[in-house]
């Protein structure tokens, strides 16, 4: 796979498609020197070319997921580069997928790939290929979104690289990003939690009393990177102290949301394609499950209904097995019931116990 990536990166002009060198279907049969069944028709020649290309692709050298990695690698290099490097290789790989579809295996031989390129040129000619419209065929919205996130991070001074189809952070840059988040959350204190819960309120369903963070991809919905609310929520819980007095609190919070959104976007945990998880093979199903688990860990929250939480606590601590040991949790359960009635889904519950002489502030949030 590494050798093939180098092949497509080394000389981009080699992969430039020039279907205009053909003027009529007969030119294709003569130039490529293979037998075409008579009579020679455009559709018949297309079927013959398609079969020829699939025959060349029918190699067990590379599984389909390795080809996806190569394709993503070239696409990311193309979209991230300011001068649009590897544009011809990117278009070639995308048009191959567009015209021929998905096959189980792909060749590793450079000679076979050059032959496939020649055949694809001929096939593109028969399909009335238009180079001006080719980018609409060759673009992958998911790679564009990830590349844009990477470009924004680069503009902010972070060092990243493309390795085997994935965007990777430089170790020092990654540490600097986490330090930036930690510094701002430490300054914001409980202000961060207030903002996080307020913004998360739009994902709450009053009927089911749950947050729904994962919105299914839709052809009518604009594709954009999701915000990792689970990560931001947990980071907020670690900073429940008084915020510093500053007019920059809102700006700091917005900067943290953007950094977290960009960071997790380039790790490709989000599903952008409505069909992406429908056609897995034995080679892709396990990575897909791992991806879903990581998504839920960072983008969503572990949720327990407040009523269920009370029932669980009562079942654990009001049981005779506990009370006979001299432990009485009645007052604690009463406090939990009171807090569950007072708390809301989009703001933390603050209260000051009237029995204390000094002002003490407590925060409770029940889901």
C-alpha cells in the first residue's frame, strides 16, 4: 500500500486523464489493441472496457479497505495543499470508483495501474467526460470537511501530517492544543458548564427526557463537523470553581468549542454518509464498531433518567441489607429527590445551604 501511495504521489501528470485523444470509438480498439466483438457500438465498447478494467482490478494483492485508505490519503493531500497537489491522481481514483464501482480487491503492480488508467481514459471518452464537471464527481464531502479542519488548525500554528489516509497531529502540537483547552477552562470555571448545558439543551427531548446528540446524516442537511459535547461536558465538570472576572469568558468558551470540534473532526469519528455503515465486510466491521464507540465517548454522554436514578439509589441504599448495618441513607435520598425536581436539562442547579454561615455554592445537574 505504501508503494502505491508513492506511485500516485510521485508524478501527478502521469495520472492526468486525456479522453480527447480519442475522436471515435474505433480509435479506442485500434490504440489499445484488443479484440472488440462485432458490431462495434458505443455501448458494446463500454461494456467491453468495463469488463477489461474489472479483470485488471481482480487481484488479491490489496483488499478494498486498503484502496479506500489510498484514496483518502491522496484526497486529503489534494484538499489540504494550498496549490492543489495530486489533483490528477485524486480525480483518477475517484472516477475509477464512480465509473466502475467497488471491487473486493485491487492490484499492487504499477504496470497494471497504468493500464487501468489508459482504459479509464477510453471509458471516460465514451461517457462524454467533461473535465470541468469532473470535480463534482471526484469530490468526497467527508474528506473535504476533514481537510478544511486540518487547514484551520495549520493556520492556527499547529503541525499536522497525512499518514496512510489519516490526519495526524505532531506530538508537541497536540500537547499545546490540550494545554490551551485546559488553560481556558481553568479560567472559565463553572461558566463553562453553564454554557455547555445551555447549548446542549437543543438536543434534549422532553418526552423521552434524553439528549440525542447523534443526528442521522441526511441528503438535505448541510454536512458539517459535530461538536464533541461529551468531551466538553466532562472537561467542564472538572472546573467547577469560581471563574475569573473577565470580559473574555465567552470568547474563551467559543475558542474551546472550535478547537475541540476541529481536533475530533480530523480523527474521522463522525459518520457523514448515510450509507457509510451499511456495507461493511469482515475487514471493516471491527474498525467501524471501534469508531462508533469512540464517537459515543467524545460526542455524547452516558445518561440516566432522574427517576431511574432515584429508584437505583433507593434499591441500593434503602435495602434491609444496608439499613441493618446501621447505615441510613434516607436524608441523602430526600436530597436527591429534591434536586431532581429542581434541576433542569439546560442549566446547572446552584443553591446555598441556609445552615452554613459562610456562603457556599453547590452545583447539581441530573439528567
